[in-house]
C-alpha cells in the first residue's frame, strides 16, 4: 500500500464522475486491444483520490493488473538520481560547477563531432570547455542517446554496445568518455545518457554503488521498498509486461528483464518501481521535499531544481521531448508558459516519463500529481497527452 492519506475526489476539488472517466477510458483501450493494462494514481492536497488498475498484468497470462504491479520505469529513474545528486550538493560533497572529469577522468579531454571533410563527413574538434555536473543534470553535457537520431554520434553509440547490463557504471562511463560528443558542452539541450554518468559521479563521491546509496538516502527513508534495479524472485509474479506484438503495427521495443540482477545500475533508466512507491516520492516533492518527518532536500533546493535552467541561451526547440512552452531544470522538464504547449498545465508544472510507457507530472500550483504506469512503449506519447487532458478535466476547484 502507498500509505498516503486517501480522500474522495470531491473533497479535494475533483469531480467524481470526471475522475472515474479516466478509468473508463483506459478500460476501453484495454477492451479494444490497444493497452495490455495500466495502473493510475492521482493525488491532490496530500491525499490520494484515484488508485486504480485496468487490464492484465501480462498479456500472456490471465492475471489482472493490480495497483501493486511492478513496472520498468526506465527514465523515471532520472528524477530520483537527480535528487540524490542534489542531496550531495547540499552536503557540500559536490558542486554543480565541478567538471565531470574531476570524477570520471575520461571526460576531461573530450572531442566534439562537427560537420567537416573527415570520414563520414565529420571532423572532431576539442570541447570548448569541460562538461559540468550541472550540464549532466540538465542534459547539456554534449552527450546523446543512440535512439534519438541517426547521426554520426548516434551510430557510434549503437556500435559501442552501451546497453550491456553486465558492465559496471565505471565501465559504461569509460566507453562513453571515449566517444565523441554530439554538441559542445553547455550549448544545446539534448536528451542523453548524462544521468547514467551522474550515477557514476554519485558512486565516486560516496564510495558506494549507486543502488546502495539510493536505498540509504532516498528509497528506505521514503518507504519505497519495492523500487530497485531488479525484482526479487518472490515478487516476479507482479511484473507487468507489454504486448508481444505491438497493436499499432510498430516494432515492439525490447525491454530489459527485471528478474536479472544487473552489474549496470543505470542512473538514467534502470529502476523498477510501483505506482505506490513512486507516489511516495512525488508526495515528498509536493511537500517541499519532505515526507512523514524525513526530509531529502531544502524546499529552496527543490524550487531551484524545478526552475528552467535553459533560458534563451541554450538551444532546445523542435525537440518532441520538450514541447513548446517548456524548459528543463535539474532532472525534470518544466512548464514555462500556461499556453503554447499542446497539453494543459500550470506554469511550474514539472514532469518526466519512461520509454516503456510510464509517466508522471507534478503541478505545484494546484498541489496535484498524477502517475500513469503501463508497459506500452509505442503508445507512450499518446498516453502522456491523453492523461493530461483527462486529469485536468477532472479538476473543478
């Protein structure tokens, strides 16, 4: 159980019928074969008003989806790791201005791939300045992901086999540091493996494996006992699975096996979790970074993290992960305008998602958060948008 207070929707300004409409819409998609199953949780003013599940836990089995299902949350790992890094900043053990190479030496002398007359139409030039810890947190370190494009650096990432789950974080960072950057550090927002590198920085600073530090600093204090880099055998029956054949005709995305205990505790995308566990993390953030007497950060530090750190100087337009009216903070996308964006939300709303089909948003102005959990990789963009309309459509006060 999430252990958070519960309220009827009407008690915290949500219409009961409109709140139930969310479950009805998801059930319709299950019935027509577009969604294997999903869990959804909404809370406002510190109380949970919807905690529901629809469909099947695993399309290959008859077991129903439960609100306690365990999901691969992929990039929803990033906000947790980002909070962990900022805890070290508050303790004076890490500076945002520190060069990444101070902790991972390979990042001290990187090269940037630019258009040129070299092989593959690319020339390598020295980085104008080293990437910093702040660059890692806001995805301006010049790194990329292999799946975000088909450019020269993306191709090099693919060839480097960076997803090998039997390598350590140190080994992954050695491989990354040997690859060229896609952008000059500090000039461009590019969604990337930066939080994987941040996880290694945390390991170097603390002398602990990333998973051990996360358990000690965040997961255990918040009561997130089912969030980890693998799922223990006794809980394998609760793992949610995707369709074996994508309902929209796309190629199914291979998903990692939560039953495997990886050497790679990937800070950018390795955690498994439940809606109930993640709700405790988000309620902590809604409370100014404290929950049930355990404080992770100063509320001022959290406000700094959820402010826009890109401004007008750092290019970030035409990126589908940052829709119009949004910037990026330290671990979260941040809404900067009430209008402009193609989904509803208040200025200051922050959010992120996972490639496996999970997402969340937190609206401090309305003291509201929502979590959507599914293993539906190719429908993830659709449900990020449709859930925004449904949730805000239920808020009537």
